[in-house]
C-alpha cells in the first residue's frame, strides 16, 4: 500500500488466476476473546508524521490511514504478533470449500462498539461496497478475483472467486481491502465521512476512537468487547499526535513528551538517537520500498504529449535507470537505514531477483553516464530531456527532499537531463497523481501482506493502482498465472519472469528497500512484538512500565 496504493477495475482482466500465497485455513483463532475485564489500563502517547487521508476503508490505500484502521476495525483474517501468516480473526474458521468458494464462519455474538450486531450481512455489505465504490484512491483492486459475496446466514459468508486456487485470498482479507464495516453507519455506494464514522462508533477492533481531530490528535480507548486473534489491548488509552515536521517529532520523543515515535524520523535523527540513553531505537523487518513512477501518457515523449514516441519514451526511462546511484542515496541520505533495490520484489521474499542490476548502469549496480547517452542517442534524442519530477514533502519522511535533490543532481550532472523538481503535501498529492498531473513522481510502498504478489499485482496488472497507463498483456497474464500456481518452484519461476519483463519496460524504477524503525521511551514494552513481518503497527501490543 502506498505508502503508495489501487481499484476494483482490475477484475475486468482476470481470466486464469489471481494473486499470491495462500493457505487453506481453518480452525479456531488463537488468543483474543471477549474480555470486559481485560485489565487494559494506563495511557500512552504516540507521535507520527504519517497523515490520514480518509478513515473509510473504501477510500484510502495509504499507510497513514491504514494505521488507524488496524486499531479500530475488525478483520476476517489477521496476522498475530510476530508472524506474517494470517489466521482467523473475528472468524472461527476460514477455508476453501470448493476451488472457487472461500467460506468463512464468524464467531457468534460479535458486536460493534455502538452495540450493533456484527453479522455476515455486514461482511457482504463491506465487500460489495468496496467493489461498487471502486474509489481511485481505494484498495478495491485487491479484490479483482472476487465475483460476489453471499451471506448464507448470520455467521456464514461465502466468497465466490472468478479463478480457482487463489493463493492469496486469505491474505487479502487481512489487507486494506479487508476492514469490516457497519452497514448501519456506512453508505453502500459512496464514501462515509470521518465524522460520521467516529460519531457512529462503527468499530470492533482492539480500540475505538473516542476523540478525533483530523491529522492533529486522535484518542483511542481499549475495546472491552474485542474478540479477535490479538490479545486485548495492553494500554487503556492511546493518544496519537500528528506532527508536521519530523524534527519536532524527534524532539518530542527525546524530551519524553511522547512515549513512541513511529513514522517518520529522518535517518540522521535515528542515527543520533541511537546514542541517547533516554530512548530506545527498535528496528524491525522491512518490506518498504521507494521508487519512481513514470506516467506513460504524460512523461517525456509519452503517448499524449505533442512529441509522442514510444521508443523515445522507453529510452528516457532506460537512461534514468542508467544514471541513478542507489548506493549514494542509501549512504548519504539514509545512513544505511535503506539499502539499494534492483528489482520490484524486495530481498528476503521468495522470488526476489535483481533484474535491473544487469540491464542498466555498469551492470554491477553503479551508474554509467556513457551508457545513458548511447541509449538516448540511439533513440534519436540529442538534446537534454526535461523531466518534471514530483515528490511528497510530508508523506515519505523528511529525507525525501534530500533524496530527490540527489536524484536530480545525478541526472543533471550527466548533461542528459534537466530536472524540474517540485513537491506537494500528501493529501493533495494522492489526488493529483491519479489524474495525470505528474509525468514522473515519487511513491513508496508498504506491503499489504508479505508475499511477492503484493509487489507485482497492484502495479503491473491492467488498470493498476498506479494509474500510470502501463498495460502489457503478457505481464498481466503472468501475474494472474503466478497467483494460481500451486507448485512453489514453478510459481517462483513465474515471479522471476515477471520481474525480468517489467525491468525491460520500466513502468517504475525501484530505488531503495527500508526497515521499520520506532523510537520509544525506555519504559515502553511490546514494540518488538508489533514491529514484525506483518508490517502492521498495532498499538494494543504497547505498554508502559
């Protein structure tokens, strides 16, 4: 998810399969359980610069919004602390009952915080509205293999899938497309406002929102009726403060004004805090990637520009790939908190390759200006190419400015490019990027689930989340194929082939892969539990003392 993000339009092109790594899951969920005397007590204050767009799960597909959803909405499937693998959450069981039917049995007696019953009808409503609204900034594209949803009775839901043997559907139910909403509070065919959601108390996660000041302050109260796979929240009240500037976030955690700082401190700040005995710096596994997107319609020589020329447009992308110096960005800007990324699936996941390393630059990961010049010249480009490169100044951490200033310098120092570098705050940025405003632009990605599919399906299927007009039938079909390939070795080969093909086309240029880092007071516990390979930061794991 973006920290980049997606729409149900992808359903159009499903012919032979869906998305990535499923387990046919059944059985009772561990942990959880309704516990009105759960012992949740105390107060914790968390600081972040990661902004919310909207609270409605149908209308946002970004890390800042999903951070809130993870605390307050229930899921059919979820990841326990310390694991990337999904288990039934508010479900008692979940399993394939036919190749294209996935059946979920809910726990009995579930309720929302407002007292409304949570039944199979709400589940059907949730997924029906995701597909109906199909908001361009929402996650409905993750549901491209979902044909329909039936509520058989109050506790039984059957998902009818378009393609058999969907290897990732259980994980999709834990993703940004999966928060279950109250049909008595949410609109069936339009986004519901944050105020209406909060006033309607349409929550059934570990926490409910008791006070909401958009991108300023949220107060959460532990939900005594939470009945999911996670334990009841350890802290009774959690306040989350939103900071406009990462330097203020650093000062707040350093001075003890907040208990936890999570997303996003600069690499320099993190490095300096490692030596501060007033705080703890906690590192977790990272699936985050950072990359440059090209809009195939509006980029230099793009399909809808006056000088449209597909061969020249490709040459421009190739030359950029020849010139970016990932090692320099990782070392100078991020002090080693990010590492160079040479393909679309990050290192550590099954099927990850380094497809771009051999194709571009010097073939070993370093830049090569002579190769970039030869590429442009062969395409008939002899004048410096103008790139209008956009980045967000508040969403991907305070180092984005330094990162893209360095990219600009790397491109311009070759004499082959003139880079007009511009920046926009995320709330506007997330709207502009899907309406062809930015020819070339920054995005980051935080995975919805830990499988290679989540780094391929959202970006490279036809009608993808990026909305950058990339469309390749062969790649599209290979993505669908890997999703339903049950033999692990064969599936890995397909995933590798997809990366090779996209690397030759360069819909995006991956730059860096990063870790998760939180800074806490020395008396805060539980951070290691939630900085796990699920990539979900759950406040319920945290406590003081």
